[in-house]
C-alpha cells in the first residue's frame, strides 16, 4: 500500500486526496507525507469511505462493512 501511495503522490500530489485508514495509530508514522491518516471505526472513516471515488485495500474486509458484506441467512 505504501508504494502505491508514494507513486500517486509522485505523479501529482495536488490531484489526489489520499486517506489511509488504520486500526492502530502506531502505523500513522509509516504513511508518506501528503496522505492523511484516520482510524477505522471512526465517524471520519465512515465519511471517507462513503465519499471516496477509489478504494485501495490490503484487507479483504473491514470492520465497518463486514456486517453488510456477509450473506444473511
């Protein structure tokens, strides 16, 4: 994920608003300058997911959407 963020920022840092979501704030320091960090399960995270045009995820599910993605019986 870090490499993707770096390449996008190298292309045109003004064109993209990159937001990285983590469950642990210890990972915030690993994010390249130019990207914003927020915590999963926060009101900010819900807003960012709802308004994003593109998602890059390194996880198959997120805690926010897991309930809606799984098949109900």
